[in-house]
C-alpha cells in the first residue's frame, strides 16, 4: 500500500492532497511524484516548486529503492507553461525548472519515468532525465521548443549521452516528435509496453528492481553516476548562461513565445 505522506522527521510532513499540482505518494521503499495538472500536466512555476519540494524530501532516504515520476490522465507532460517564459517570469522559471534536475541528481535511489501519453518539451526532459524510462506504445516524445523560438537546455545536455551528437542536433533543430518505439531505438526509452497492459508490465519490471536490497541499489546507482560522462552541473550551468543571457535577449525568442500565446505564426527577424 502506498501512503501519501513524507518523512515527518525531515520537517516536511506534507500530505499528497496538500499539493495543488502534484500528488506525492510513498511507502517504505517506493515514492511517486505524479504530475497532476490535467489535461496535459503543463508545468507552471508553482507546480515546479511543488516537484522540487517533494524531491527534496527524498534525497537522503537510505531505504528508498525507486522514485517514480508519472502523469495523471492522458499525458505525462506537454512541457513548461509558455506564459512563464515571458518577461520577468523567464529567469525565475528557468532556475526553478533547472532546480528539479539538480535535485534529482541528489536522489540516491534510481528515478523511473512512467510515460503513458505525450512527453513533450520540458515534460520530455523530465522523463528522459530519469535513470529509467518505461513507456506505453501510445506515448510520444519530442522537444518542439525551437518552433516557438527557444531551445531545450536540459535536452541539449543529456540527449548526446543517450543518443549521439548528430541525432541530438536533428531532434533539437527540427522539433520532430518520436514514437515510443523510435525513442527506444535511440536509447531515450528502456522498454515499451502495450497501453492496455501498461500497468501490469510496469509492475513486473519494477519488481525486478525493488526485490533487491535498497543499499545495494543505491550504491549501484552511485557507482554508475561516478563513472559516467560529463559533469551534469557544469554542463547545465553553461547551457543556462546561453539561455538566459543570450537567447532571451533576442527578438525572435520573445516573438516565438508571444506568437504561441496569440495562436499565430511567428514573424522571425532572425535577430
């Protein structure tokens, strides 16, 4: 049975229904952070703050065997709310959004995304940043940010780890959407299950992990993280500098976001 509580000894003691935009559930060994802003679970600043708060409750828990991210309803998440990219909100948005990933690197247990529906933009970044991604065959993945005049900072860092340089360039420069099976072929997804059997297949997969020792699970993740690739924190800091100090000072980034909100085609000045 999954209980909707956090650790009172850590000072959080928040119930799942205390949150407005997420559900936070856990038992002794498994925690779930469920995006709960239907119909598409678009992440606004308040929602991202709640995600950060929930993650911070879990960071030093030595009993955890898995932390699961999933979406309520028909989508995992269609991304970050475009209204929070505009004007003075942009800097707060990017810092709160990037804090999610910084905090995720501090979780000692493996993070697992369960994607049954759309994972686009920031939703795709959140899903694919997880250590494991399990998807239904009705899911889709993509980074369409370039179509509204911005870029996908986290994807720019992590996609080359999982795919390769050329495919990252293609995906981020075209904004193309991938099916779950295409994402699996590229290495962005671990397993694809039939939608009608998704819950059953996910539970079977998770059992292979959670049947093991929590301390060994966590040390295995630590060993892999220590040995793997570019330091995430250094890489994302560089990308964030490009995003906030260069991209958001351009006409076209602001025009693309404004056009999206006004439901019209952007008029690029290429400046």
